[in-house]
C-alpha cells in the first residue's frame, strides 16, 4: 500500500530507543488554536498561477493529496495549461526502487512490535483505524510509530491521488518530469524527531481520528472553492495545550520547504513552459512560495 507520503516523509528513522507502554502518551483534549495569517491578500484565492520570467511563462498549480473524482478532474483552465506544458515539475518524482525501499523501511525488522510501545487501549484504536486501510493486524503490529501515524493521516482511499495522476499523465505525454525534493530530504523532517515525539504524533492522531476525517472533508471543500487563505487558517483551527511539536512541524513542513521549493523552481521558471504541481498549502502567506517568487523578481498572476 503506497500513498502520496512523499509530501512529508518516509525514510528510515534509525534505531528507536526502548519505550515501555506505561510511559507512552495517551489521549489529550483539543482546544481552539491560535490562528495566524499574514497575507498578502493577493494570494488568498486561486489554485492556478501564471509565473512570467525573461525566459517565458510557466504555471504553478496548487494540489491536495487526495483522490476524489471532483478533485482529480482538472478544471478547463488548469487542463489547458497542463496540456501546453513542455516540462512537468512536482514535489518528488519517486523512482520505483525508492518506493520499494521506503515500503520496506516502514516496518520493524528486529522483532520489536508497536504494541510494546503504546498502551493496549491505544494500540487497539490504532488497529481499528488501520484495518480500514486493508492492513492486516500482523502488519500493523510491525509498523514503526511514524509509519502508523502517517498512514492514518490520509484518507483510506487506495486510488492514486491528484499529484500522482498528474505525474502519470505527464509521463504518458512524454514530458520531462522533475522533482523539487528527494525522499531523503523529506525523510529528515521526521527522522530528527525523538521517539517520544513520534509516539505523541501517533497518539494524537489515533485519539482524534474522527475529527481528522471531518477536517479533511472541510479542507477539500475549501480547496474546491480555491480558498487558500481559508485552508491555511483552517489548518490552525485546533491545537493542544502544549502545541510545541506541531509548531515545529509546521516550520519544517511548510516554512522551510517553501524556501527550498522557491529556490529550486528558478531553472524551470527561467526556461519557461513548466507546469508545476505542489501542495496548495505551500502557496499563500508571506512565507509562501508565491510571495517568495515575487520577491525574486518574477511576475505572478492568478489564472484560476
């Protein structure tokens, strides 16, 4: 089972130190988050953006990593620019050997089991959730905490998500395809977390999985409305009393990567005729990719 986890991780963490179940985290209540958004307002709305340079015109399309029919069916303005592109760029273009290695690294190979790291009630909740992903309990028991957390963070839909469908269409059309990041780079976002943080993420996600599913549906509605600001703000709607871990993740997953992406887009934008698909949450805000490109001297205009 392979989903579009290339957005945020999937490489080996290294050795996980021993943690006994009675030291593992349990459920904690959610509370209203501290919502922060700093514009610019011109990037609040829109999924398709024209980027002009001296070398030509390219387009950036904000995606959402799901497989819903109404989302993977490209709107006419988006499809027209996609069909006219000479190059396709996305966050990561996974090689088959990378994906196979990644899948192998999702599981313990030294005899350790997930149920030894968390309490039995929490483990049973994890199993209950992950069986919806067509995973047998033997596989779930062998999963590393980060693997279980990431799996349940996405809808249990085995169809290729929007980004991967775009990649398939680009390859079928004979376009040159490029990734802005590597799996190793994305993996380091989580590989630097200690065991306690990995387990905290797993516990929070399992405890509030029903809320997570509701939030995903809300995010999809905002996406279909092309409401980038709404998505950004909604993503901060919930928090915990100690939200330090999630603030750190937001810095790693969005802010830092926005800078990396904006810098690495330069050769494709300067050449022109690139169609670039990256997660919509990377586009808005003062630290978003669109504003960073403006600061680099590119002309950025909304198309759709």
